[in-house]
C-alpha cells in the first residue's frame, strides 16, 4: 500500500508537466487566434479609411484616383487598388500586385473598389508562432520523457534495493539459524565420522564408505553455509594462471574421461595476484558444474578454458558445450541438482568480487559460458 502511495506521489510531477504542456499549447493556440483577429481588424479599418477617403474626395470634387495613389504610396498594409467604374477597370498608379496578397471588395458608389492587402508579414508571424510552438512542445515532450525515465529508473533501483535488502535479511536469518546450531552439529559430525571410520577399519564395508561420504558432504555444506554472510578474507600472492587452471583441471581429468568429456585448456602466460586456495575453489566449482552439466548430454562433450587480456583486465572463460543455463544460478540455496546445496556459484562470485573482479554467466553460440573478469596486476 505504501509503495502504491509513493508511486502516486512521484507521478505528480509527470502529471503537472503534462498539464503544463496542455496549457502551453492552449496559450499558443489563443495567441494565433488573437493575432489573426487583430489582422482582420486592421484590414477592416484600412478598408474603412479607403472608403472614407474616396467618399470625401468625390464629395469635395477631387480626383479619387490621385488620392488613392498617394494613399497606396504611404500605406504599409494596402499594396494596390483596382477601381471598377461604368464597366471599366482602372488600376490606381503605384499599385503592386506581386507577393502574398489578400483581396477585399469595398463598395463606394458609383465606384467598386478592389483592395489588395499585403499578408506576407502575417504569414511570417504565423510561421514564427508555429515554430515557437513546436520548439516549446518538443521541450515539454523531452521533459515528460525525462521525468518518466527518471521515475522508471527510480522504481527499478528501489525494487532492486528492496530485493537486495530482503535477500540480505534472508541470508542474515539463515546465518543466525546456522550459527546457533553449528557448534553442536560439528561435534556430532566429528563423532559420526570417527564411528564410520572405525566401523570401516574393523569390518570394511561399502556402507561405511557411503556413511563417511555423506558425512563429508554434510560437513562441506555446514562449513560453506556458516561463512555465507561473512566478508571474504584474502591472502594474495602472485600465481601463474596456467598452474592455477591445471591444478584444478587435474582433479577432474579422470572423472571427465570416464564420462566422455574432453577438457581443452588454452590460457596465456599470465601471472595473477590472487588467493590461491580460494581461487582454486572457484575453478573447482566451475569445472565441477560443467562436468555435471555435460554428464547426461548427447553428442560431443567439451569443456574449454581460455583467457584473454582486454584493456587492463584478464578475462577467463570456462565454457561447456551444454548450451543451457538455469535461472538465478548465483542465488544462494537455489539449485537444480538433487544433491546440491546452491552455494558453489554464490561463493565463487563472492570470491571473485573480493578480488575486485566479477563472475558472469551466459549462453553464447551454443556454449554455456562462465566468465571471470579480474583486474590485471602483473603479466609476462
């Protein structure tokens, strides 16, 4: 409800700007109407003056053509006069019928006067008013678009902030819950692991091995979950990228071979400043996920690991030919695996970001790509 109210309040500037635009348009419309009315009145007054001039000249026994010629010469509005008298048409000397003219017929017996008024400045002013209107309208539209974009950006950022806040609160709650039972669970797991070890030693059995394996999995889960809301501490040192990658790949060579998966490594002779153990965990998680993703795939199964230097950054790509990427893969406790915990990629991204880089995931040309971006410190 509060969110709706806030949305309403923030939409007020948008509404007011729209009202201002309508008011602005209406003012220009009124201005144009008033200007046209003013021009019509000026033409009507000029026509009345011409009629009065002709009537007074004829009444005084003078020559109306001479009087009209003098009037046309000094008038800024009247450009020409044609007089119809007894079937004849007389053009008043000094008349100019070129340009943009408006004709008006005035009767002054025994004459019929055809008056021609200059409308060029009227049309010029009309064009000027139209140009100013369109310019103002464009400014208002840009203002409306700017306000709408700002509101959209604000609500997007607010929604992202609310989601991030909710996620932090959720992780905090999970961390508190885990911390409250962690000590007792670790003790119980240690005792259970020792019992499983003794059982396996006294009477070797696959069940004892399975028990130890399950205990190890649970211990890993508890250990990772306990660190989920803590800052990542690093002990950096210069490490050859090839050594780091091949150390991680060597752990999966056998299982990948059994599943018919090829692992191709093509990384440069680059030295990186990282926490070796933590970054080894990152590569383990990425390669392990790739192996598991390709396990049930048909066709050629390939994992490619390569790198390139780009504008002061080292980009490392771990690709698999599966070409599939689940949603929200970096969200903790979100997994598509039956026996997964949903912490591997979340922890990996935390480690990479703690190094000042980032971990991205996308599908490109049929390949599932995990891209590690690291600031390049030292390179050979």
